[in-house]
C-alpha cells in the first residue's frame, strides 16, 4: 500500500474530535475495548485495549488499560455481552510497561489467575536493572527551577503505576499459542526498551502498542535508562514491522488503519527532519542547553504549551538527537 487507510471512520472521528469510540469486532473473535485514560498533562483520552476469544472459551487481553473502577466496569460489561466473565481471562499480554498499558493487569490476574506476559527487557526495566530515575537530567537539560517539581512528578507517576512481575517473559521471535490463537512477538525498542508488537498471522492483525500510532509521533526513551540510543533503536525497529503492510494495524491509541509501511516511512522522516533541525540550532547558538535547543524547535502544541509528560518527553528526545549527532559536548549544563 502507498497510503494509510482508516478502517473505522467513527473510531477515527472519536480520536480527532473528542469522546471515546465504542467497542468493535475487528475480526472473528477479536474486539477493541477502549478504556479511559484519566490523566492530565497529555492529549490522550483513552487506550485501545483488545479482547481475543479462543475456541475453548478462554479470553486473552492485550494492554488492559489504566486500573480504574470505571475501566473495570467496562471490561466486565464487554465480556458479559460476549457471554464471558473476568474468570474466563487466561492471558494478559502487555506491549510495554506504561501504566495505561500494564494497567489492570495485576487486578485481572488476581481475579482470574490469568498469566501476565511481558518482554524480558521490560521486566528488567521495571525491576531497575538499567538504573532508576536520572536525578541529574534536569541540570543536564538546563531546566528552569520553576519547572523541576512538575517534571519530577512525571517520573514518579510513570514508574509507581507500572509495578508488576510477569508470569511469562518473552523475546523477539517468541511464538505464543493461546487456545488456538497464534501470536508472534516482535521486539520493537524505542518508546521503551522492551516494547513489543504482536502479530496475528491468520487474520493479518498487528497490535503495535505505542510503537506505531496513526496520529502521534510516539515519545521515545520513556521506559528509563537504556544501554543504547532510543532513537536509533526506534528507527531500526520500524523496519521490523513495515513489511507487514497487508495487516490491519491495531495501535494502543487513536484508531485502526491499513498502510503500515507508509506510516513507518512518515515516522522515520519525522526523526530525520528533527535531527536536521537540531543540528541547525546547534550551529546557530553558542553552547545552548537542551532546554534552549528545544525552545527553538516547532512543536505541534507550541513550546509554551508543553507540560508534564509532553515536556519531559520533548526534552528527552532532543537530548537523544544531540547524542546521535555526536554533539553532546556542544551543549551547556545549568549552573
């Protein structure tokens, strides 16, 4: 395919104009389950969770959403409409460690005995094997004192809400057999280090979590410290999924679409432009801070409107681009 094609216009309209889409059967035995994202400081209103049913009566969840009573009720009501209950859930598959995806995983497991599945590197990040929060980053970025408490809360919230110990750890290339449903694990680092996509070859579905989204350029490096540059990891990982262009893309936010290769090309081009823009700013300014570089760039919401998660992500990615350029020594730390 040469362009992106929307699968469900109502789902797209909800993403563009507010509100939440309704659950939808996207293939035999596979449904979307939009779950509310009650968090301030970012544009997301819901997570697209997915419900898969197998021939033996089992239920399998992909990214069960933020753990709230309202979302739990949504899950119960949706399963009841399918003639199932929470007790029928056999597996919770998590694409990455963020609380709007891990979400109700522990609660579902406690109620059903379901097996929680996570990439090995994502569990390592949750367990702090790559190091914890980076307390020096505000100095390194040159963040004004008036904005530091705001950004400190971002890291605290992100990891406090993502504590879980998986029952099964997987790698890229793992094949999962879930009551007759076959899923292939594709390791797609970038957004977080252990981020995965899940491919269902029989019905040609690919569940992309936050790796590929239809409207947003996913934030990168948002899972804690990593041993490699998340932007480089992300660009490599786009190539691992772009070839599944005949698959329906089932993302974690936004709406479903066809045209995976075209979307991957756009995402790659965005980062190429951003790298060039940052190089131009470094050429023009004398030893700027990361904050000063970021303030010179175009942001869709406007630099002055970035806060909380969005501001933290913006600064982190600017630093990653500078690192990829090999020009970290040209930036200035805060006094």
